[in-house]
C-alpha cells in the first residue's frame, strides 16, 4: 500500500527532467523526490519507439525494485509519448503522470497565432502528439520543429555554448519573425533558454510543460490522500557511470533561467 512518505520518482532520459523537478519542488516542497536520469542510454529522441518503450519500462521496474514509490512522473516528452500508457497498464497501483508539450497554454494565449513546437523526432511522430496537435490546430497554426543534436549538447553541459547557439540558429533560422510562441517540447530544452532567446529575440514567448505537470502531480496526490508535508528531500541517481552526470544534475537543479 502506498504511503505519504514514499518517494515521487521523476524519470528522464538524462538530465533534462531536472527542469520538471524544479517545478515539482516549488509546487510540492514537503515531498521526497527520487530523480533518475538514464544518461547511459541518452538521447531517446532518435531511437525507435519500441526501444524507448523498453528502456522506460525497464527503468520503472528498477526504481520500483529499489525504492518505495507512491508516484512516478515521466519527465521526458519522448518517453511519455512512447510509453506512458504501457507504464500505467503495468502498474495500476502507481500514480503515473506524463508530460506533454504546452500547446494548450499556447493556444489559449495566442488564438489565431503561429506556434512552433520544438521537440525530438520521436515526440513529433507519435500518435499521442498528433492527437494533441489536432485538439488545437483550428485555433493556432502549429509548426513542427525537430531539433536533432540539442539534447546531446545539454547532456554535455553545453547549454549556453557557441556550438549550441550555432545549432539553434540552424534549427530556428527558417522561423525567425514567423512565430508568436515556441513550445519547448523536450525537458532538456528549457536549460538552453538563454541561447534560444538570443536566436529568436524577446518577441517570441517560450513555453514548456513543467509547471502544468507539477500541478497535475499535486492534484493526483491530493485526490489519493497521499500529499506529504515533510521537510522535503531530493535524491539524484543516474545510469551513467560518469560521476559528472550527478554533478551536472545538481548544477541544473540550481540553475537560474
């Protein structure tokens, strides 16, 4: 039986989900969080869907075997798109919250506008995203913008490096002056906000799904009577043997936008 003091696991393909963990900590300061980044297998975004699904399910099984969990937040758009339904089916006893691109927020704020969704190849090709897109494509013009290579730079700690800005210019160059908002459809991307803003300018609003995911997690825990009002805790784990991944994860947790 799940208990209030059990962990909320936060899972991502690497360090990107730390951007969601930051929102979770603000929304649920009394909770115990267990962050697991699968950097040994990152990036997920260019892998076949079945492979992403298998990696996600294996990570969940590992976490459940080693820690008492009351909830799981899949803080990875790619893993959510590929595997959230399978995780819920395999573990009905667990509160499972996925993340999705913040298209609703964009559509509400920019009716009739032009909204870019920058995401991984897997996220953009999955049926889950296609369903989300069609909920709002009558209200706004939605442009899919794949961003190959950006996750790898964030994983390497190069969130504001010259090569990151050069890549973003290549990815976003065709959309300069054509967007009202850019949805950051991968949890790694918020860490590159400064570089993205320099490329697009201040006139384009940047949106991500982290805050909404944190609110939904709180709602689900409250509904289940599992909200904890403790001192708060964050434990960070990573599948990579490189100790720098843990250091980078802690740095990202403290990073200012």
